[in-house]
C-alpha cells in the first residue's frame, strides 16, 4: 500500500501546481505547494522543455535519439 504525501508544515495531503514569475525574474516557474497552507514543496520549469525540444526538432526535420 502506497502512503500519501504530506505537507512538512501542516501535515495537509492536498497539493496544487501554480505557475508564477519570481520577483526580479523574466521566467516562470511551476511551484508545487500545499493547498492548505501554501508551503512550497517543489519547483519545476513552467514548461516541459523536453517536449518543446522534440516539437522544434520535428518542425525543422532534425531526428533526435529516443
């Protein structure tokens, strides 16, 4: 049986993904945070870079190793 993830601050078990631009930044990040208290538990690129590269390679007829 798999255990569920819990917030390290409030022990909540519901999380949300929110795209935000940090202050003094020109790029967006995807913050994974607790729905209850807003504690950030993870940060990712806002965009799926791998998928974007594959789409671009396909458009310019470049084969990538899979």
